[in-house]
C-alpha cells in the first residue's frame, strides 16, 4: 500500500466536499452542487486512485492525479463561463463582469489540487536486482 497515494486520494475526496464556490444568498457549493455528472466522474477517479494505491500501481495513481487536475480545470472553466452566461441578458459588458464577479471561488480547490499533486508525485518502487556475483539455484 502506498501511503502517499491513499493520502492524495483522501485529500481529493475531502476537497470535493469542501466549499468550492460561494454564491450570495444561496451559499457555498461543493462538487455535487455544481454538477452531478462531473462530480460522479471525479469520485470515480478518486476510487480508482484509492484502488491503485492499495494495489501499488504508481502509474495509475499518476494518471488519476492528472485526471483530477484536468477535471478541476474543466470545472473552473465551466463555472466561469456559466456565471458570465447567466448574466448575458444584460447588454453592458462592465455590468456583466460585475454581476459575474459575485461568484467567489473558495478554498476547496486547493485541497483537491494538493491531493492531485500528491498522486502525481508518487514514485515507482525501485526494482531490487540480485548482486552480479550471486549464484542462482
């Protein structure tokens, strides 16, 4: 079992439940409040990362870390474009930007990225070769 992989996957799982976006009057939203389908994909990646850490599959853990970063970037872009699109009925660009600026990003993104970084930096175990003068029987 790779402890670094377990910690990274756990940080990603906890980060998905932390506040990611704050909307006035509505409150804080986590991954499931933003989009259920992306949250489901995100937690499938987290489960694969957990399984890979118990099976000691370093490459699969790194792939899960990169997938986590990719999902975070896609979600951040989606939140940005959705917040600007929600106020597109306003015909003044500055008013649209002001209205979209009420959507605040919260600290949960950093927890997810810390977990993904832990998964990305997992090292493969060193292969131990027998000494050159050893005799195999």
